């Protein structure tokens, strides 16, 4: 199955602070050769990121965490829950570009 950028999918995610794996939503950023890069989604509204509302399709108000990116195999995706609007997808990518620009700028300053 081919997935597209902006699909919100259900995937098994390993927590960074333990070896525990749970099924959680994530936003597909891109897929290449069956490797899928995903941004994690949390219902912890105190986290930094981009809001994802129930009106947009989320089960509960959530945050797309652009500081929690990971790559999985496409076969690990259990199902597509819904897709982001084009405006929300654009916001996600614009925010990622801004974060990368800061990293590049900081790297240039350190050289």
C-alpha cells in the first residue's frame, strides 16, 4: 500500500525513555523505498508542536511533535486514520524548514 504525505496513521512506536512499544498516531512526512518518515503525535497539549483538532479528524485534541521524528518500514503501518488538509500539511513542512534553517545557521556559526 502506498501512503502519502500528510496521512495520519496508526503505528507501533517505541518510547525514547524505555523499551516499551505502544500503538500511537503519527503523521507521514514522506515515504521512499518502503521507508516512512513520521512525526509523532501526542495528546499532551503541553508539548511543543502543531495542534491537531478533533474537527480535523483526531480522536482527541493533539499535537504534532516536530521534535520527534522517526523512520519505520511501511509494513509497520497498521492503518490510515485520516489525512491532514493541504493547509495543515503546508504548516507542518514550513515549520520543519524553519527548524532545519536554525540548525544550519547554528552549524555555520560554529565553524
